C-alpha cells in the first residue's frame, strides 16, 4: 500500500496541510501560526495539525513563505530554521523540500545553495498544478495577506519573476489580502456620506473588518487577532473602521460603515483587477481565470468584469468530496499541490510538472 502523501505550506501567519490518499484529498487543515513571535508558534501549529491527520506511513512535501518574518536574521536563516524544525517534528518520515524550478529534493540533500530557490516558492507549486489543466490562462490566488497573479502558457507557468523581490517588480505578487492586510495599505481615501475622506495611517482596522462588514468573511478563515485585540463581531469591526476616519461608531449608523467597507472592497478589487489585466495583456486574448485562496470570490467577480471564464481551483480534482473537508482545497492550494506533487501518481489528470 502506498503511504499517505502530506503537503505542507509553512507561512508566516498560518500553517496549511493537505493529505492525499489514492489520488483523493482526504483532509485539508489550517492553523494560525504567528511565526514572528517565535519558533514555538510553528511547533505548536504543526503538532496540532499532526494530531488531526492519519498515523499511517506518510511522506511529506514542504514549501514555505514563513522565512520572510522578522524573527529570522535573513531569508536563508529562516529557510534553515524552518527545515530544521519540520525535520525534528516529522521524525523518521520521508521528507522532501520544494525548491521552486528545481522541483522536490530529499531533505538530506538540502544545503545553503538551495535556500534562494526554496524561499517563498509556494505559488509556483499551485500555479504549475493549475497550468496543467488548461492550455493557457491566468492563475490567481488571493489569501489572507497576499495575492499571486500568474500567467500560464502551453501548460507551464510563464512567470516573469521568481523571488519575492522580482515578483513585486513584475506585479505578479501584490501584498494585499482579505484578512491580515491593514486598511491603510489598501487606500488613502474612502467615500463616506458622499464625501471623500482621508484614511488615518494607523493600524486601527484590517481587511478582515471590511469583509466582516460586507458579509463575505467565513469564520473558518478568520484566524487572525483583530487590530485592537477585541472581538470579531460586526459591531466591533464597524467601531475599528470608524477609527480610521477619526470618528466614533454608533449602532444606528451601522449601514454607514457597511457602505464604507464596500468602498474599500471596491478599491482593493480594482487594484487586483488592474494587475490581472496587466498579466493578461501578455497573452493578447481573454484567458480562463483559475481562482484559489480564501479571497477567490473576488477573482470570480474580476473574471466576470473582464469577460473571462472562471474556474475554481477546487474543481480540478476528480474524487474529492469537498463537503467532508474542514477547508476547501482551493483555500490551501499550495499545500494541496505539494501533496499531489509527492505522490507516486504525478500524472494525475495530466499533471507532470516541468520546472
């Protein structure tokens, strides 16, 4: 019997894991992990997740973005410490590390020469998986913190940049998401009572408050502490948002703050849509948009605005009963891609990655 395959995506704020058996996704989980507070946060998150997955023989594939947090001296230090911690926690299991364009390598072969390729390469795993399903198109993953926008052609990712630095230049990476992103980084002004009002440069509210007020934030995805450490209610979100405008929240004005939230949402969507159109211009025609991440409801709207076909990442799998999973496969696309990448069935639905 083939061992169960486990894909890990070690982020700076969350750890995501996906479990695959016989080409079927049997589990997808996410745990909060404020890694900047210490390696003990990673240890706790991984131990919690290990208790949830099967104790049958397993082989593990790991990708990461957490090396960027300011706990570490630099990215190389972060990659090394994360690998050391994961090796310790996974014990005698077979472990492979995703090295970007180089693919998977056994952890025993990893040394410093691979650290640049390992750092923040999770987007390439999920985008490559998606690219195998269609001849050409655009893969977009909107998460809690960032948005990845990748063009693919002839079944391969046509990325212009590979490091975070390069991808910020190419605008294939945008540091905007639907939970952790500070409102002050999304816009400088909002429409309130038919007036353009400046936004305070204070960490009073996050985009989780915005999407809580628009009714689009799932409790399952809301794992981050609020800006003021207070509760995650609609009224508390409206109170935090009102501070951004130097005002006070009154319950009878809830509709006012919901309208402000919708204007902020509009501006964030416009920025992502603009970058999608920029990448699409390289193709010269309207592509299929594959949407992943907990913010993919925005991608579906962008596809409609740009008159493109929309395909949800979760529909790329043949045998999964999504309603039985704690998280949808599209919520944790890199972890799911890693789990399939390490299986013995690399031609699953035509997937045989070329790096």
